[in-house]
């Protein structure tokens, strides 16, 4: 595999991230706020629609975050080239079973990383510097997925060096993880609840997270710190006390037509 210079790598990483963000967020926006806005309105968690100025802010902050992601990506690749990580480029260096396992483990690692760093950033002495920017979106849209302050963008991007320092990860495996992360992040910020009402009456409620969970976090700025899964909030008793009631209220609404 040829060694690319840092400028080319930065451009490639940034372009791919912008495309990933743009495609996923655009699809979610068109489906939720254009094509099916009336049909799905009863599933809109916060019933009011976002303001255009809020969307512009979310996009600009997300684009800034993507540039920071590119910088962290370059630094991680440079560290890998001198043997400081376990990232491998020869896809045959490890089995296909490990390739798949590394994706699952990275998802689990990221969920844990997100919960604890997210909860820490809500500390009163850290919130303004790290996390206030993201909470400017009290009624988030898909465009808020990466709407972070520069400091939080570094924390969020750090999952790349953390993952490849802990275990062998191929760039393709990490790319698949990033697609999963982008999909879940965008869905969580749509402001619509897509899960069926029976979820909260099944054991899956202890595992799966929902857009309602994250929308409530944006509303109240407390509790509901998880990302993909709900088990850390369950174990640490940080779910909002009205989370399950709110989920059932949203999913039991009747369509207006």
C-alpha cells in the first residue's frame, strides 16, 4: 500500500467524512422533514419544527468538527506508521472473524467511551468549554450529529486512536464502524421516534437506546448520557425518570391522517 503524504490523507479523510455526514443527514432530513413530515408528525418527539438559523448553526459546527476529525485521523495514522498502535493494513494479517469482531468491539468500546466522556463533560466546570455548543440544539435535527465545540470534537474523534491503541483494527473495519456511528447518530438526532411502542415492554429496553432518550437529553441537559445502548444509563441510574413514560406517550400518539 503506497504511503500517502499528510495533505492527501487529510483531504481524503475530510472529504469522506463530509460526504458521509452530508449523505446520511440529507436522507434523514428529506424523509423526516420533507417527504413524510405530515405522515410522521405524530412521532415528532418535540412537536415544534426547528428554525432555519438553528440548522445553519448545526451544519457550520458540524463542518468544523469534521476538520478536527481529519486532524486527529492524520495524527493517528502517523502514530501507526511508527508502530505506536495496532492498526494493520494487510487485511490478511488477521482472520475475517477478527475483522468482524473488531467492528463489534469498537462499537461497544465507543458506547462506553461516549457515556463516560459525555457524562464528564456535563460537569459544571467543564460544560461551557466542552459541551455547551452541542446543547444549543434544544430541538435537534439530523444536522446536529457533529455540532460540537472544538474541544468536544477532539474528545469524540479520540475513539480512533483509543481503539487502534487497544486492539488490532483494519481501516476498512473502522470505516464500517464509522458508517454505523453516523447512521445511529443521525437517527438519534432526527427528533422522531421510530421504534415500536412494544420496545419499552420488552427486555430490549435494557439494551437499545432510542431517539426519545436523546431528545430528552437535549431538552433537559441532564440524564440519558448513552449513545447506542441504554445499559450504562440503566446500570448507573442516569436515565431520566420520565424516559419510559415519554417514550410510551410518543409511540402511542395517533396519526392525524
